[in-house]
C-alpha cells in the first residue's frame, strides 16, 4: 500500500529543503518492508529514498535532502509498506512527526 502526499515546493526555489520523519519498524525481515519514496512528476514515477526491513526496536528519525526539488510544484512524498502476504504476525511499520522545512 502506498500513501501519497502532494507537496508544492514552488515557493521555495533556491532554498535547502529537508524532509524529516520518525519511523518504527517491526516486520518479517527481508519479506515485509517500509519505504520512503519521492515523485517529482506528480506521482507518475517514484524514487525510493530508503527501504527499512526487520525489527529496529525503537523509533528512528530519518532525514532526506529534497533541495533538488526546490521550486517544483509536482512533488509527492510516498510512504509504502509491502508484504509477501504469508501471514506474519509482526506489527508492521509506523510513521510519525512528518516535517518539511525550507531554509534560505
């Protein structure tokens, strides 16, 4: 499943853009994973910023540089969880405190 969130970065041309979020992952390692993704064309194509699988045991802050997208009105942030569907009882993945900042 992919949750997509549109982000208009057009007012921030030339600025340093950072995406920050906290994740907690407890999955069947190698089979069930969480991905943070980015689309710069409104959702037509996706780039995976990071894939996290397995049990990390605690909340972890992740930070991604989106400065290359400054000035782009067609950005989408994707939060994806995928599973092989073999009935694992692991809790899965949680995402919290999503923040996008722009600095001149």
